[in-house]
């Protein structure tokens, strides 16, 4: 009878799964609005950015973000550096200022 170590194998596969989950969530975060320069969140004015950040949640742990920095990233583009209050993962969120032309 071979002595296997089922508990160790289970732990390894759990760890592998957890790592993959983190990677997948990061990839998904990049695809969600605000997750990359190509997919900015449209806002009407810079004043509302803080409010939008407050309504977003960390893709890893669903924690709230703390706003660290807020920079211009070209014409009409804003990039906001945030850190998750729970898991401490730093992240950048992209915003584009929509035209304020009257509709
Ligand atoms: Zn988090």
C-alpha cells in the first residue's frame, strides 16, 4: 500500500488555485471600467472622481479604496492611485472627463 499524503496534495492544489484566482481577478480588474488606460470611467468633472472611487471595490477582497493620489494623465485623462484598505493592494484607476457640452 502506497502512502500518499492526501492532505499535502490538497493544500498544494488549494494554493495553486488561490494564486490562479488572484491572477484571474487582476486580469478581470483590468477589463472592468477604470482598470486601464483603455477603459477609463467617464465622469463629468474631476470633482466627482472621489465619489466614484468611494463606490468602487477591490477586486481581490471587495474592500474599500483609500485615495492616495490624483494626477492628470494627458488631456481629459485622470489617473487615481488608490490602496485597498483591507488587503493593501495598490491600484490605479483611470478616468476620462466627458465633454461638458450641453446635451
Ligand atoms: Zn483588497
